[in-house]
C-alpha cells in the first residue's frame, strides 16, 4: 500500500453528524450506513437495476451522561409516535474529515428519523465503562454533496 494511498487520509474517528433543528450532538460511533440499489431478477437469470435505492438504515451511539443529546433524541423519537408530528422527518449532514481538516466528504441524509432507542446492558462487575445509548435511524435517501 505504501505509495498507493494518498496523504491526509480520512480516519474513521473524525466525523460529525449534524441534524437540522437539533443541537450539535456527540456521536461516539455510527455503524451500518449502506445504500443499496434495488435489483430485479430477469427470466434469463440475469439481473437489472430496479431504478431505485432502498431506504438507508444505521445505528449511532451517544453517551448516556450527555443529557442535552439524550433529551434531543428522545424528543425526536417522540415526534414519530402517535400523533405523528409533520416534522418528525428531518435533514442531516454526515461529514467525514481528513487528518488535517483540509479535506472532507459530506453526505446529505434525506428525510431521516429515529426508529429505536436501545439502552445499554448493565453489569455490576464492569470496571466502570461509560454507558452508551444506541439509536437506530432510517432515511429515505443519502446523497453525496
């Protein structure tokens, strides 16, 4: 790989997820972001594009002691519950930054909303690792900016 990889790479720990209408939040981990093209199987056993992509689904973790983040996400989850708020789907931007912050890649998440909150496993024998809450999100589309 030496000489093949360009300098100033984008490490997996330099990212920001900004959601329109919510305060800036600290996500310690984001996982499982995939965008997949729908395909169809043809009678001749080949495949073709179905023309659309599937919805995007992923999880993100926040620290339980970050109260403002927790409250903002809990209120957002509540917006999707009956009676559903017309504002429960939001726009978000995922920003990947390079080591020098001089290079970045961004993606817009279209019509994103919270679908699940998972509290951490609790264990008295644990050394005291910080508690994190896992949130599941869905979005209608993901567009590179």
